[in-house]
C-alpha cells in the first residue's frame, strides 16, 4: 500500500514520531513517503497516489496547521483514507472525525498505525511498552532550527529517549493521554537515531522528551554512551525544576557529557498560580535551580505561561523585574513573555471552577476554550506583548525585552552586556 505521512510543525526539528512511523510502516511492507510541511511543500503526486494519508499531530500548533491541509488533501485525493496520530490526535478526535479522519492513534501509536494500514481496528490510545525501531531518517529535508553557541551555528539532530510523563501538571497536554505514565525508548535505538543524524552532519542533539529526568538512570546511560562515541557533540534537554533540585548531583554529569542548555517549564513565579497548575515547584525552587545550573555551567532557558486568568499587572511586572535581577533576560525568548494559557479538550484545567466560569465554548478553529481576563487591561497588555514578540522575532532579546517592559509600565532597565548563551533559532514553545 502507498502511504503518505504528513507533519506540519514540531518546533523547527525533524519529528521523531514521523520518522518512527515511517520505519514501522516500511517494515510492514508498505511503500511509505513522508513530508514535513514546516520546511517543504506538500508532495501532491504522492498525495494523489496514496491509499492512506496520516497526519502527525504532536502539538497544538501542528494540529491547527493540519486542519486546512486535511481539507486540501480531500480535494487532491478524495479516495484516500485519512488518519491522525500523535499526542493531539485523541484530544481532538471528534473534530478530526468531522473532517473525514477515520482512524486515530495516540500514545504509543506505531503498532496502531500498522493495524490501520492493514484495515484492522486499533485503540485510539495505547500505552503498551514497545520495542522501538530505529527511526527512518532517509530523505530528511533541510531547513530546520540550528543551535548557536560560541559563534558557531550547529546542525541539530532531534531524538526522544522517552514519551509521556510521570507528572500530572494541570495544563499539560501529555496528561490526558498518558495519565502520569511514561515509556522509554530503548537506549540503542536512541543512539542509532543520533548516529544516523550525525552521519548527515549534526553536531548538536535536542532530546525532545517531555522531561529528560522522568527516568534519570536511563537518560544518563544514554548521554554517557553518546559522549563516549561523539565527544564533540553537544546537547540540550527539557527538565522540570523539581527534577533539577532532586537530581542536582547529576548536573555535573550532564555538563561533562556535553549538555549546554536545559529548558525548564517554570510557567509562573506566583506560588498560588503554580499550585493551581500543580507544577510541584515554588518560586524559591526556581531561584535555587538558577543557582544550580549556573554552578554546573549549563545555561537554563526558563519558559513561561505569562498570561493566565490569574495574572495581574503587578505579577507580570514582577516577572520582568525578576528576570532582570537574576540576569536571565538573554536566556528567555521574548515570545515566552507573551504566551497565553491554552485550555484544550481534555485538559485538567477544566476541573477548576474558576476556569469553567471564565471559558467560552470550544473554538473549532483555534482548538481551545477561549477565555477573557476579568481585568481587560491584562488582556490588552497580553495582545500588545505578543505583537511585539512576533514583529521583532529576529531582534536582540534585550532590546525586545525593553520594549515589552515599557508596555508594562516599567522603567528602561540597565541591562549589562553578557556572554551569549546557547540558543536555538526556533523560539516558539506551544
């Protein structure tokens, strides 16, 4: 069977899920092609010939971008069966069905895709433990995000050593699917995936796990083996503040094995908001994590949900002032100062009475429950900050920060020059 796999966006990287699905379907005997529309055009010839077209939906943005592509595919090839797989497929199953998608595969989706291709039924969510195949990175397109470090622009490999998460933060889209569970990708598969991309010129690796320290022993074994084979390769990973504190003894190991950047979803500096989100860290914990990563000589890139129903003008100004005080302005992509809380189908946020009171009906275009802040000036500030962050996406972070601070009614800060931190030139994070 001819199968076309389509991805629309995954943070400027070649998706592990797309390459993994291709490997599984190819092993099952199918003729599989793939396209990442973030960096290449839709292959209409392949779309016309495919009997099955499956959309990879790992993110909210990817899902929104996929909706018009689904409509186009139906015009190009009305005979093809349509499927969707990845984290956001089961979360939006009803909407996808209304667009003609007949099969959904979430969680550990690879065996379900093979069953779907064979015309068999498959559960919309499976958390079975898999023996993974090495992702198929052949014919990987170019144009993905690059890592900038010490004046060097590095080609980035992307892989995942685990899926899911053992935590249940209320706003996280992983939770409705994995419900506090995570699954590891076998070490040799991860290393083989990295080797394949290193052979294509990659000199930096991004580990895309929801949390690299969900299984710290597993992760450390991988990076030690990576460093032994490729001592010049650097890497970055995402780790919770809670885990940075609990596993502080592992930070020197990360640095020794090539870690130059840790992303951590701080979300807020307001302890009351952090408690509502069930982040399991506090403002003080964040300050300690800043000290720990600095001591280990690893750059910390905090991410935030700057605008929530609980944000106030005072708390937003406090966020900006704190980033200055901690010398983190250069560590934070300006879009992180503009992001608005997304309330998606299945979100545990819907369990909160004040959230239910604030939201409107589900918007089938934006795929969220829209909400308005009780203080219109907070919403107005949020819209203005987003416009600045979007318009000045390629400008120096300090200069953009000063304009955002002025919008918030703050003084012009005296931001001291500092050494450049590592940064990926794809700043969006949602």
